């Protein structure tokens, strides 16, 4: 089998070993009132070969938001599915 770039041994469009999809639960950019607790709305993960609930529970979030200090903060979401 070949992929669209003609690389041998790659998936031919089936659901085998597909990369998971991450979707933000809220908006990509959030304005938050300083001095209050920030609660991340989170993200969900899905793919064709893994249980989506389990996969969503495996999302790793890096970055923090300090609700007291004014600034721009970035949260990054990552998930790895089964091989």
C-alpha cells in the first residue's frame, strides 16, 4: 500500500493508526478577569481506533494561567493514541 506521496507501507485511508484529532471545548482565545480563578474549558480527543472518552482523559496540558497577574498565557494540548 502507498500513501498519496507514494511512500510504501503507509495507510491507504483506512482507520488503521490514524492521528487523533483535538478539539477545544471553548474559544481558542479567552479574556479572563484578573483576580478571579481561571478554569480551563479543556479539549476533547477523538480518532477511529481508540475509545474517545479514554483518549480525551489522556490529554496532557502544558502551561498555566495565573489569575492574579495580568498577562498573556498559552495552554498547549497534546495526546498520543495507541499504535
